[in-house]
């Protein structure tokens, strides 16, 4: 069953995010995917969104497909112009990659190639319009394609800072849906009551809403997020819980699992991000009883 079909039937979907390697050794990626086979519905492959050079998402999606799981790849305009993006998207269809997530890539100034020049030929709305054009069999220059691709395309919400920003992001999401987005992925929030309020705003847009569960690794990471992303509502109590735990790694896994249990009541699906600890994903799913 495809991800799109699962959502159309109202069934809960589980996605896991995995980065491609910075190099050509795909062994960890393949091993982690194999351990999740039959336990998740799709693997989300970022495409250097954090400004750090990795193997392309197109290759990563192809690898995931070879392992028998459904891939979802990020697309954005930071690094490619409209010609290159259209070519990659057509290639994605041929490779069996039919799930696209339109995102806003981070500034390269925060990455490892700070001298790289950004392109930004198309913004998120432009990218969604481009996908719609391809689905109808025409490229952005108005020329007819030989064969029409098929995609299930979604958008991503920016981290919510406050109530005013939430209103702005809901408006932005509505515009993206009108431009062709078929689902929404919402960034992580660690206060479940607050997260439910945020998610309800996006659920009113009548497309599947996917919540993100971010696995904390340690006290330092939790403290960094609480300071630098106050909208995440990562509390001092949660930091203390990790700090006082006999086994801090297990406690972080338990926290992620508990969040999934809570969120399952609220959304169409969840995306789990382990940020380099993908080998812990089976333990998180065990804790969440999935």
C-alpha cells in the first residue's frame, strides 16, 4: 500500500528520516533501513537541507526503493535552478520515487561549504506549481512532456515561534495547499498540550498532518534546543528528567516513544528524526508499541 493510499484510507502512517552519507559508503543507511522493514511506511531523505554536503537525495531515494521501502525526498530551490530540479523530479519518477516534500533549505552560511552560491530560482510556491505543471504533462517553459509523472507532494511548516507566527504559518500552509501540497509535516514541539493546539490549526486545512518526533541524544542537545528554539517548548523538567536518569540514552528513547503514543491520537502520521542515531529507531518503535 502506498503512503498516499494509506492516508486516503485514514490509516496511521509512520515515517523515519535518514540522511544519505557524506561519501559513498551506504552500508549504515542500508542496515538501518533493513531493520525497519515492515515497521514503517516511508523513509524521508533530506537533500543537504542543513547546508552540509551529502550524497544526493535522489540517490538515497533510489537506495531506499531497492530495499523495498517507500522513499520521500526533499526538494528545494537553494542549490538548483528550475531546469535541474525538473530533470531530477522526472528522474525520481523513473526511479520509483513518487513522494516529494517541498522544503525551504537552510542558509549555506550555516553549512560546510560556505563559499557555495545559492540559486533560489524558485521558492516553495514556485516549486509546487512546477510539480503541478509536470503532473499535467508540461514543463515550466510550456513544452509537452513525453509521458506524465505521478507524485504525492507535501510541504513543511517552519518551527513555530509564537501565536502570531503560528497564524502566519497556517496562512502559508493554506497557500501551499492551494498550490498543490497534499500533506503537511509540522516540526517538533516537546510540550504535548501546546503541540496539540498547533496541530489542530493545521488539521483545519483538511489534508493529512504529520507530526515530527525528534529524538534527543543528551542533556547538552536538550539544553541547546531549549535556548535556541524556544518555540519547541522543551521544558526544564524534561532536561532534568534526562539528567537524573540512570541510563540517559534509554530515557531519551523512552521520551520519543511516549511522544509518539500521545501524537498518534492527534495526527495522520508521525515522522521520527533520530539525527544520526537511526540504529535506535527500532527501540523507539518498541517503546511506542508500534
